[in-house]
C-alpha cells in the first residue's frame, strides 16, 4: 500500500572511535613516482605504508607502552587494517596498534 513504506532513518556517521588496542589512520596517497623519477607500476605491493593517526582508542591512549598520539605520522603494516566505509575516496583504516611499526618524530637538533 502506498504510504505504508517503512521510514528509513539513516543516521549520518560523523566520527569513528577505535576500540581495544586499535588506532584510526588516514593513509597517505600512494606514490606513483620515486624520488629518483622512476614510474612505479599500479599493481606494486608495498608491505608497509604511511599515514596520519586520526584517532586513538582510550586503551592505547592510556598505555605508556604505545607512544602514539593523534596527528602522528606513522608507518604501518596494512595486512590487518580494516577499511572504514566513511567517505568516497576511502583512505581511513582501523589498524591494530601492533601493526604500527614506526612513528616519525621531528629531530630535536
């Protein structure tokens, strides 16, 4: 019957908060050309990639064993990264903190 269709109340997703020992990372754009000017093929597999920490779970934030904070640039293994279906050109991933292998820090010199 017309007019009896169920109302779809779609909630707009505004934030993503990782849980457990996870962080939310915005992956950096893939590099297609090396610093030396060599063109990389599209199907090249790189085992680790870089990105910025967007959000840190409360568990990671309160654990001194993980010196990771929001906005840090990190190197991470994407093997266990879970893509977040949040935006059209999806670059957001929920990543287990143990897959974050390095944090880039500014030199203190």
